[in-house]
C-alpha cells in the first residue's frame, strides 16, 4: 500500500516549467504582486517535480505567509501534497484541512477537488479504504462539474490502486482504464505513461501477462518520448515482475540506475535491490560453469541484498528485510561463511517471529473475528434497511400507480369531452359552410333568372312611355302579350326560386303525392306557349302517374326545358321532345333537343356538389341537381356536340 502511495504522489506532482535559476531570477525581478505569486507557484511545482519536497514546502509557506485570500487555498494544498511525499501524514492532514476550508470559502471548485484527492491519499496511508474511496468520489463529482481531465485521471488511478490493494482486480481494471481515457484526452505523455502502467500492473496482478506486457510497453514508450525518468523506473520495476531470468534482471538493473539517480531510498528502489539480489542468486545456482563464475554471481547477489537490508532497516521496511535476509543467509551458507549466515538468519528469524508470532497471529485472528462480527452486524443492518426501503418503495409505487390511474381517468374524460366539443364544432362549421353555399346559389339564381325578364319589362314600359307613336296597334298588342307572358313566367320562376330556397332549408322537406304526368306535361306546354318558333312534343302513351313532390319535379322539368330552349338558338327546325315511359319497374322522363350539344364538363354542376354555377340557362343546373337529389331522382346526360342532348330522369 505504501508503495502505491509513494509512486502515486510522485506522479501526481509531475509538471513542466522553467528551470530553477530562471524562476528564482524572475521572482526577484517581478514587481507585480499577482505575477510574482504566480511565479512562486511555478517554483513550488518545479521543486515537487524534482522530488525536492522540503524546498517545495518552504516556498509554498512563503506564499501562505502573504495571507492573500486568492492564493492560500492552493498553497495549503501544495504543502499537503509534499508532506504526503515525505510520509509526514499529520502535517499533511493539517494543511489539507486548511486547504478544504479556504477552498470552500473562496468557492474554488478546482482546488477543493484537488484537496479532496489529497485527503483521499491520506486515508490510503492510514489504510482507511472506505474514507479513501469517499473522498476520491467527492473529488470525481466536482471534477465532472468543471470538466477537469487532470483531476479525473488522478482520482480514477487512485481508485484503481485502492481496488488493487483490496485484490478486486476487475474494479481496479475498470478504474485504471478510465484513468487512461482521461490521460489520452489530455494528450499528456507523462500522464499517459503512468496510466498505461497502471493498466499493465492490474493485468499483471490478474496473471494476464500478455496484456500486462502490452500496456507496460506502451507506458515505457510514452515515458521515453519525453525522458520521464520516474515513470521509466516505475514501469521497468513492475514490468520485470512478469519477466524471467536475464530479461527480468536487465530491466531491474536499468530501473535501479534511475532510482539511484532520483530517489535511492524510496520503498520501490529498496524492493528492486532485493529482487536484483534474488535474480543473481537464482542465476548462480542455475549456471553450470566454473566455481569462480558462480562465486562472482553470488557476490553480486550479496552486495545487492546487503544494500537492500541496510536501507530496509532505516525505512522500517520489515518485509523486504526478511525476504532479503533469507536469501543472504543462503548465500553465506553456500560460501561456507557460517558465522554470518547464522547471524543474519537469527536477525531475520527474530523479525519474522516478531512479525508472525503466535501472539500476533492470535491478535490478528481476534481482529479478523471482530471484523467479521462487525461485517455481519453491518450486513444485518443493511438487510433491515433494504427491507424497509423495499416496503417504502412498494407504498410509493402503489401511490404512484393510483395517482397515474386518476390522472389517466381525468385525461380520458377530458379527451372524450374534447372529442364531443370538436364534433359539435365540426358539425356547426359544416352547417355554416352549407349555409354559405346556399346563399351563393340563391344570389346566382336571382341574378341569372330574374334580371333578364325584369329588364325586358322595364324596356317595354320605357318604350311605351317615351315613344308611343312608334308602336302600331298590332305591334303594341303583340308586345303587350309577350310582356304579360314574360311577367307570368317571371312570377312562376319566383315561385320556383322560393321552392328551391325551401329545399335548401333543413326544416322544409318534399311532400310526395300521386299525380298524372299528363298534368306535368300540360303545365310545361302552357309555360312555354309563347315560343312559337320551337316545336314541342309530349309523349305519354300509357298515361303514367308518379308519386313524388309535384312542385319539385315541375321546377326540374321547366328548367331543363329552359336550358334546352337556349341550346336551340340559331338551329333550323328546333324541336324539344318530352317522353314518359316505364323501364325495369321505374318511371322514366326524358327530354331531347336537336340543339348544339355540350361537353361533359359543362354538365358538371349536375353531379358535383362543389360546383356552384352551371350553364347559364333557366335556373341553372345546380338548381336541378339539388331539387333532384331532394326527391331521389337520378339524372343522366347524353350530349353530343352539334347533334343534340338527351337528359333522362329516373324516379
């Protein structure tokens, strides 16, 4: 666990900047307070990057002494980070608490997220993994708000190391890959190198050496691009764990050169020395060569192991001391130096007995039992909470379903009312549209059929008034007769108009009654008796009768006749023939003329309700259509241009 923390702190502190001398000179020359503080922060980061943690702390404390509100949160945070690197955890805790307080006061989300990350590392050192995760997750939440890839990468790697310590390798792999994602987003070779290494270390713990080898290689390549020595040493040290023999030895020796340059007394450097000694010892045992060569390899192993043991004593690294001591005792024994073999064996054995004594085992067992009881109690408490939560959720669901049901019913009721209202509005709109059509038709008829007769009557009256001498008695009588006939026809047409108007009103319905067709033909003949130049024929051989509304049919017949008369204008021997006959049990009326004929388009008003004005003769085809529809009369037209027209009424 301490190995992870040490390396993690070193990597999270790595940064780029000016050289030390250049920064010190720039600080001395700068007069602007804000710019001077910014340069001092650069110098703090420079010292951290070069593992000069005491100098970093000293410089950060200078910034803190300025008591500037905007800078004290960041200065406290940097001091805490450096104290962690020096393993001075109490001091680190003091300054990180201060940093959190200042960050909240300044509402500095970024610095607060960084401070939570440092607090998480402190709990990692104390082996309080729950609080370690808690503060790291807090930091992640804030980092997501501000979109900081740097803080997210730090925390995801932190969580990966946490799960590695817990031997939860799947979770460690998940978080290490998240760390790699954010490092890649930043396109920062240092962070990418570290993140690749974390994934490789996770795979090595899972015994997936091929994948581990791939990620260690990527880590080393990124570090080599910028000569990031710390990452190179760390990667080689861990990469060697999945290698054997000379390849592993070569990697460890290369890593040790870098450790000796950067930080020779750190825990990874000491462990690496011990492993190099072990590899030389294995090589000496395996080699089938001369005694001198074996002796050379044993002495090599011995020198590395002695150095590892001496440094382990200074750093209280008991585990490495015991492991190195075992191998060193074997080497002394092989070289027949039994005295030193005995001494070193007694030393590591005493440490081992102290570390693994029965008393300690009993204490550990008691702690484990206590921990299991605590875990069991926690498990029971969690189950109780889960049951309570499930009960609450059940009632919430029932209440929610009831509410949804009520809302659904209300929406259904509202929808039904809306449908009814829409249907009513639609019917009213249709009625209004029909009324508008009726009005349009009515005024078209007035203009069409009444205006000409009235105009003729007025012309005759003006002529009689203004120039009575121009008219002889015969002409005068003839015009009077014609005018009288036109006036009577006008009156009849007005009655027809009123009849049609009634047909357009919903409260007026046709009144069917039995009558003779001969009566209908006689009325039509009388109506058009003033037209001496047209020959009328009426054929009703079987003297048929009908049961329908006589007035409706009479109006239809008159207007079809009027239309036929207009079609005969300029025709020699104009003839109109009305016939009445039976066909398939139905009474048929037909009118035939030998006029000019017309196209089907000109008769469109007989069939299309949307057509308002038809041929401008009689009362118009629209009147015929509407009246025929009212008495269930089917109309068929057979018209040929220059040959004439036959219109059939089937009742």
